[in-house]
């Protein structure tokens, strides 16, 4: 008897089986479809996550909008409260007028520049942290002659445009009248490249500054070094042409230009105005050169440390540098400069206390 179990379970040789093996192409298609479906599911999950996060962000934004608005509003009741940034709303009392550095939108006042909020009576304005010199009548400035035109000199005073010093705005020798020959010989007074000290006479509507040198204190500067800092760092004081206790004379121009030199020799008869007559180069001793260099480095240290530059601060830092035994060249070292600032603050707090 033949056992039918094996023949029934397995087909004979050569017969086609109903259960065909899967080809490589079909396997690849199946795997691709599976990958695509998983990628699609992952993309949908990422999209849902992003959608949920956006919803949470919008809900947080709506919930904290009032807080952020309160933080972006700056109160202008007290002058000098702090620094404002462009676009920040400024709250002022009723009846206040907006000044420089502000603009009005929708009945509200906003800051147009980054600076310090100031208030004078009913006027609210912003004093920029860094800006060009604007000019004010009576300011003592230091400038450099850049060009000679018909009856006037153009002077660089760190402003938006060149200042003008007219021939009629200087004192001629022996206070004589101006003649036509003086206009032809303007180079006998000031030439291009001369550093001069002068005073602001008037500011035009277009912003140009008009200068004059009708004083024995003003005129050509010599026997010294030139230094430029930010105009906002020069502290306004009663005298801007001062002689320090070390014998060095400093001209603190309100436009940010500073001249450090030997003391000027002036009198009621001799003035600084005449570039090639009274003012001449002098021989500077080694001690005075070192003193001038020390004062220069001290002014640079004050400027880089964002201190107000005045006669008092220069004198105090000068005394501190001498007491510590630092030489003039040592003050150019950043590490020594940092130590000098710390010692200056300690001495300043001790004297103020």
C-alpha cells in the first residue's frame, strides 16, 4: 500500500505551484511603499507638532502681550531715567512737546534713536549716545582748516558739514580795518591743515556752524598734540581752555576735539590769531613732552572707559597715575589702563565720601 500523505501534501515534479516565491522587484516595491507610508506618517507627526507649538506660542503671545507692552513703554516723568531704543513708546504727561530723537504715531510718542531720555520743562527729547556735533552759540571748539575760499575758511569741527570762519570774524593786527588786500593774503593768517581754537557765533537753519576768533584766547594752536573723542563725553564747564597743575594746557572743545600743548603766551597786545606772526614753534623740553604724553593717555583712558572728560577728572587720574609710579608709556597698556580706572574709581569714591 502506498502512503498518500506525502503525495497529497507536495505536488509532483514539473507542476506549477500556486504559492509562487516573491521576486526582488516586488519585494523592493513593498519596502518602498512601507517606507513611504512611514515617512508620510512621520511628516504628519512633525506637522502636528509644529502646529501644536505654533498654537502654544500664539496663546503665550496673547497672554503676555500686555506685559510686553508695559515693558516696551518708557516713562518720561523723570529726566535721565535710562536708555531708550528706537520704536520704544515714551509715556509723558499731558501737554508735553516732543523734541529731537522722537516721532509721533497714533497720538503716541516713540523713540527714533537710541539714547538717553531727557526732559526740560515740557520738552521731551532723546540725547543720542553717539552723534555728530550739532553746535550751540558760545561753544568753544577745536577745528582743522580744510579749505580756503573767497573771504572765508572751511573748518572741520566734527559736524555734519564743514563750519565757516569768515575773514570778517577774526581780529586783524592792531585792530585795523579790513582791506581788499587782506582777502588776497588770507594764507598769512590760517593755512590748510592748521588746528585752530574758535567759538561758535551762529548756527544757520541748514545746520552750518559759523565761527569767530575775536578774542586773545582763540586762534592757531601749536606745540601740542591733537585728540578726538565723542562730543557727548566732553563735560560742559565754565572754562574750556585750562592749564593743569602739571603745567600742561588743555583745550577741551565741546565738539569732541581736544588739544594738549604747552601754555599759550598771550597778552592784551599779542593774540593767537596771527598764524605766521606771533605764534611760532617752541622747543619743548623732555619733562613737558612726558607730561603731555601722560595727559594724552589719561584722556584716552577716560574716553575708552566712558567717563565724562573734564578738568577735574583729568587732574584726579593724573594724580593717581603718578602716585602708582606708572610712566607715560605704561598708560597705553590695556592692563595698566584697567588698573588705573579701578584705582581712579577708588580714589573718586573716597573723595566724594
